[in-house]
C-alpha cells in the first residue's frame, strides 16, 4: 500500500487559439473608409430598389450584384431593441451593470436595419420610434468602431 | 414520396448538463442499445449518417471519433452539419436512391459539459462585421426576435411565460429531459432573471449533453424490423437572409416555405386539421408561436391567445412539443433529430404520460442559425402510402 492518494483526472481542458485573416472585400472596405469621414454608406439594389446597410455585393432575393452606393443619414429611428442585463464574453455570461442597450435602427434613407448600441438614456426610455443619431469616434481610427454608438437625437432629430 | 422510407426505431440519451462520460462511450451505449433492442447488429445497417459539428467538438472532422462507437467503422458513412433533421433528410434520400435498405442517423453534442454553446454561436456571426462589433450574440438576437413578435402581435411577457411553463410541465413527462417541473406556472418563469429583455433565463434552452439515434428503412425492410413503422411523407428545408436587419423577425419565411413544400409532398392541404402533433425546435420559447404559425398550425399572430387558451397543451387542439421541446433539453446537432424521434414515439403510442390521443400524423421541425435562419420540416405518419 502506498500512502499516495489516487488522483482523479476527469477532464482535460484544451484551449484552441485559431487566428484567421479574412479579406474584408471592397464593399466593406469602402464602408469602413466612409465611417472614418462620418459617412454611413449603403447599397441600393437595382432589382428590388431596397437600400441595405452595411453594404454588400449581392442581393439574395434578386440574385443581382448591387452597384449603386447611397449615402445615408446618420440619424434614424429605433425599430427594435433589447436591454441586456448580461454580456456574453467568450461564451460565458457576465452581469452587465449598467445594462447594455442594443437597437435595430432604420437610418433615414435605408430599408435594412442597422444594429447599434444606444447610450445617453435610461433603459426604460428606450422605445420603438425613438429618434437617434450616430456618435462618432474622434479622431477616427478607420475601423468599424468609428461609428461608436447612438444617442437620442433630441429636438429636430 | 415515390419510394417509401420509414422510421423504425429511436434511441436517446438521458440528456444532462453533464453526461458524465466521454462522447465515445455515450454513443456506443446509445447505438448498441438500439441494436440490441431490435436484435440487429451493425452488419444490418446499409449507410450511416452522422450529424455533429467541428466547432462543437473542438476538432475538425468531428465524426472521426464517432463512427467507430456507432458501428460505422469501414461502412458507408458520411456526416452532415447544421442539425440532425437535415441528416435524417439526407439519410432518407440515400434509401430513396435504392442503394440502401437501412440508414442509421446519429447526432450528438456535449454543450452542457464540453463546449460553450454561446461561444460556438458567436462563430456563426459574420467575421468581418458582426463579430468585430460584439453587439450580436445568440441571446441578444433572440431577444430582438421575441420583441419583434410581441410588438407586432401583442403577445405579453406573461403569455410567453405560459409557453415556457407548459414546456417545463411537458418535460416532466419525458424520461429523456434534463430540465422540467411538473407543476410549473408562469410565475416560476417570471421569477427567473432577465438576460436580454424580454427574455428571461427560463425562456432559453438549457446547456445540454445528449445524443439521439434514429433508424430509417425502406418499406420492405421496415416491415421486417417493426410492426409499427412511421412513414416519412414529405420533407424540405429553406434558408432566410443572414442579415437580421433585412428579415421580418416576427415571422419565419423560410419555415413557411419549407413547410409548404413538405406538405405538398405529403398531400397535406389543411395542416391545422390534418396534423395531430408538432415537435418544433424552439431554443427560445417565443419561437414556438413564430414557427408553428409558419407551419400553418395556428393563425398568424395568435401566439398569445394560443397560450392563454392552452391550445398547444398535450390535450389541446394542436399539441406542440409534448416532449417539452428545447426547454426540456437542447443538445446542439441532435435537437432536430430528437424532434423526429419524439414524433416517432407519439405515432407509435410510446410517448407514455406525454401521449397525444389518436395521433397519426406529425410534423417535425429543425433549425440552425441566428433567429432560426435555416429551417427544415418533415411530415411523418403512421399510415402507409
């Protein structure tokens, strides 16, 4: 008999660290460059006439390539929203205090809704129909993060 | 369908937050049990179709350690991702090709103990845009979908709580379920914490380890293997836009189109009258009305009143998820195959306390993607022909 206790080895924790180098594509590249100049660009489909944002090349419904760039307002209307009391960090839930406010926003001139974080109001004030405007990162980083968040547009929005 | 294919057997694990054994043993015991019950061996299986997922398994070619425990070693074998309902469709087609008389479909994942389901779902996000922004995840998108339906059709949070409570009660009648409560009330659901409003913890699926196996056979072989085959009458799948901002989240166009095609194959003209029981994949309970309405089982936007009136209860006019559905257990990949397995149990009178009286025709639904982007529908019946 050995005094040594038998060790239980039930699990093997194996992290995976993959790094991918995705090509952004010319459409999203132009969109990101636009954000750096405080412009939000969308694409208009010549088939259905719908304006989508963020821009992409192919309209799934029409099976056409979209080629007409449209500059959208940086002001829009909240069409759907959720108040998050948690965050998902690497798949794990963490409490979010204060809660995070996420909205689907119809920018003036667009048909598709853009997801954005809304700040500058209480969670219970976030409602459909609320007019919001983009708040830009200054100085610009030439990244998606240049469109930092949205806040209530206030009077005249 | 021109060439008949039947479900002749099903097996499931007792789904768990931690199944307590390696995947290989789980699969071996599951499939060996099914073989022993039928008195067959792996030699009786013509083709094997696995549904598992590389991201869920944490290794490429996720089936590489799955084919041996299920008996597929050196046999005709292939793998499908997305969800087990697609694997079953593929397996049925392999039988319809005339090359095989039997097909074993096996689907599994260990989302309770091995991987993080929300992280795997994050890897479905567009990598150059949504994944960079970090706003969308499985929960926040589901919450937006719930809000979209509730705003459009006036379903209240309490009515949504009723759906969740029904599912927890049904799950208490399902020996395979992981999460259940025999006397669950809407108040129990409302007492769970908000994650992303309006979704509370008990509106969302539990992280689950589990597996399911379903054996399909040609008409002649099916009658040799069982006295009560369940016939596949129609099947189809369809995919909606990835972009949430372009979808009408309050409905499910792709479910509707898949159902229309499956019903046409099955000769179903009035689904609400002709279907006796439905098993739909709704990992978030608000998806139950969205999907069952797209499947033509209830009028558009009626989710709130259906819940109030108990129409989708086991003894209701159109029972939905007598198994407890995804609220009872939701192993990724296996989820849609479990829906078929549960329809099989219903149509063969094996559903025990969850049995729907006189059920002869059922619809099973599977999904994948954010807010049920990708949907598959299968119509099953105990009546041949």
